[in-house]
C-alpha cells in the first residue's frame, strides 16, 4: 500500500535520485532506492498524513538526492576497511604464475602495484626476490655436476621466472601482509578480518 | 574559522564516526532502516541528511559488517532488518577502543586551551 507511487512530488524526487545514481552499479542503486522509498512510506505513516507539506518535510529531512548519490559512490573512510580481494588475487596469480609463465608473472606484478596494502619498498623487495630466485634455477643446473649440458640458458631463465619467481614473491608479500606494515595511526595493514592494535 | 569551514569540519568528523554509531546501534538488537535513521537523527550533534544512512548501510553490507533479512510487519510491507556480523562486532570493539583514546586526547588538549583563555581574561 505504498503511496510513493502515486505522489508526483515523491516520484520526482525518486527520479532525481535514480538519475543521480546512474553511475552506481544497478544492484546497489536499486537497493538504496527501494530503502528510501520504504523510508518515505514509513515516515508518512508515522506522520499520519500525506499532504504536500508533510511530504516535503520528509524529503527535506532525507536530503538532496545528489547528496545521497554522492554518499553511495564515495568509499568509506575505512579506519578498518576490509582489504583483501585485490591482494588475494595478486598472491594467487603470482603463486600460480608457473602455469602461464611471464604472462602470469606480469599480471601478478600489475596487481601488486595496483594494491595499496604494501609499501613501495615491500613491493620492490618482493618482486626483486622473485627475480633473484629466477636466477637460481640456471645456477643450480650449471653447478650440478654431470647434468649433461644444460639446455639453452634462456629456457632455464624462463623456467625459473615462471615457476620459481612467482611463488617466492607471493610468499614474501603474504608474509608482509600478515605481519604487517605499521601505519601512522598504530594499526597494521593486515589482511581482512585481522584486528589491529 | 568561517561558517563554511566549521560545517565542513563537522562533516569530516561525522563521516568517520557515523558508521560505527550505526554498528553500535545494532550491537544489542536488530533494527530496520527507518528505526536506525530516526534514532540517529534524534541524537543531538549528529544532524545529517537522513538519506545518507542508506548508502552507508549498503556499504556496511558489502563489507560484511552487517547482514540483512526481511521480516513481515503488521504496519505494512515487509521490512529490511539489519544485524551485526561477527566481523562487525570486531570492527565495533576495535573502533570503540581507538575512539576512547582519541576522544580523551582531544578533550585533554581542548580543555588546556580553554584554561588559557580563562586566565587571559
């Protein structure tokens, strides 16, 4: 028994809201609009009236649609924002980069660089560790006696790069994520679900 | 400080704290959107556009700090109720501790300033 469908002032408001939220994902937009619509109905029920003055007061208290839309698009201040999806993807891609060498590595690197969970220094160290590990493969082969002539060096480097470097980088970065980089406010940049100091 | 600046400061402060106020309101009972908004708007000092609570609730849900379910209501159509998740409880407890320290620190400094002004007169 919702009055919001019938009233032109309310419809106009909701249309403005829908337009203001055009850039939000549709699921989120619909969720918020339906909640606002339910709010309006409830407010009018509470007021016991739905004349123009009452309606305008309710909408006034709700605030401008543009303000609501802007609240929907800004991410939270995130004292304790849950991190993790980007970082998890980065770690998984690096760890499994052996399956698709070079490309997997490159994708993993991009994800790591895109994340803000690691400091610049951690990123550099993590990725360098991986590259250094790459060199270990041909070295081991060269140093192993009687290995019957290593194949072309380039192939070995590639092998190392694909199979070893990703997991080594991932292991280091995962360690840093868990044990944290202290942030200025005394918390730690740790993965989602870990409570900070 | 100009009017505009003062209001902006308040907005910033509010933006940081209001989501935890919402979590706190859900600590002991599950509530629906309208209830939450009403309680917040009745709290002196937390004046804000009521509508902005709904994007906030949506985000808290996305961040798995709250979850929601529908409950039938005698007064009309079913209502969407909100409740804290375990992660939400942890976040709230963590913030509460941080907030106490922060608030005490700021209060202590503000009181000092106040004393100096008194003496100057």
